DNA sequence: CAAAGACATTGATGAGTGTAAATATTTACG
DNA sequence: CGTAAATATTTACACTCATCAATGTCTTTG
């Protein structure tokens, strides 16, 4: 089950109810926390940043693997977590797999915790 | 690279270099991840939101305890994590302890992951 | 078809985490 | 002082997580 697009509570909270405006409901918090959890790891933060800052907002796994001293399965695991959180899109082209940053998800998250409601 | 924008790693990460502009360094990622980790829990997210949205941006622990079905030590533990991450300030007034949201820290974090550099 | 390469999955393990019960600390007040 | 109230700390435990080694799946190419 890949529930990556079903983020209604998150989006609702992300666009119109910054953290500092009114207390988050329990369900809102439980919808948002997984997104932060996915980002709350140094390796995943760098992966997210590498993909998002790469040409076209996407990057091949082959490029990402070499940037770390970690095993290939570990990188694959982190990418999966970011993907399942809805922060990275995944596309297979031939033998290679490309991940694309969902900048809209990042912006929503930023708007939620930082203010600046959309 | 003709556009020169020389910044220290700290400033770059905190104020002027969104996640999507250039790949985060290992040390930058290791500095930011703990902040996200502190927020990446439903209870702490609600605590943070309750404090930030409260009158004057601060709230008494006594108010926070009652909002959850958790034990008092557990709430105290979560508040400590948010405090040590630099997201909440702590001030004791008489018998009561008040926590205050560091909105600047939240804004910096939001600017980093969502863009909108300061 | 066979071999090789890119990426994912499985299984195992040591480290970290959220929680509560019990206890300690601090402050106010009689 | 002694008691009560507010908050923090300690201890213990079930659970999750980051990681790697081994293996599996898919795609290209000889």
C-alpha cells in the first residue's frame, strides 16, 4: 500500500493553518509527523537536497550511491522512505531509476511550520 | 559558477541556501536533522503548536499536561527534547514553568526546506 | 538463452525512542 | 519546619530504526 497521494489532513494544515496560528489537532499532527520523520535523518536530508538541487529536480540512484560511504541497500532504503512519505517521486527509465523532488510537498511543510500561509 | 554567493555553512543552511538550491554538506545535514527529529513526533508537534499559538507565544506546563492522555513525566520529557533542540525557551516563574516558542528557529527551518530564503 | 549491471528486498543486529512508575527537586504557604 | 503542588529525573521496557550482507528482480546486451 503506497499511500503517497492521500494527504488531505496534511495539505489542509499545510496551506491554511501554520503551526503558530492554532493548535494542531491530534489527527493533523499524526499526518504531518511522518513527513518530518522522513526528513529527520542526515542521510535522507542530503539525499533530498541532492535530488532537489540536481538538474531538473531529479537524480539517478547511480549518482546518489556514490556520494555516500553507505551500502547500496541502505541508500535504497532511505530513498524508499522519502518516496513513501510523498517527498520523492520515482520513475524507472531503462536500467536506471530516477527520483524527483516533490517541491510542492516541501513548500507545504515549510508553510506549515514556518508561517507564511499560502 | 559565476554567481558568487559566499556564505559560511551555518548561514547558508539557516538563512540563504534552501534545500533545493545546492546539496547540503554532511555537517550541515547533521546540524539540521536534530531539529527535524525533535519536531517529528505527533505529541511534540502538538506541544510546539500549542505553545506557539498560545497567548504571547508561551504556555504553562500545567496547561499542556491536561491536553494529552499521557503521563506528566512523558510530557516533561517531550518538552525537554524541544527545549534542547532550541525550539522552545524555558522560564520558571514561581511554581510554574513556562515554555516559549522560538519562532525564529521555526522560520529558519521553514526557509531551509521550503525555499523563500530570508 | 546467458551474463552483467542497476536497483530492491529480506533477514539480522545493535542503537535509539516513547512511555510509565517511582522518586527527586523546587516553590509556596500554613 | 512540614505539607502540598508543580515539574523534572531516574529506571525499565517494548518497540522502532539505521545499517549491512546476502539474495532477488528486472533490463540490457552479447
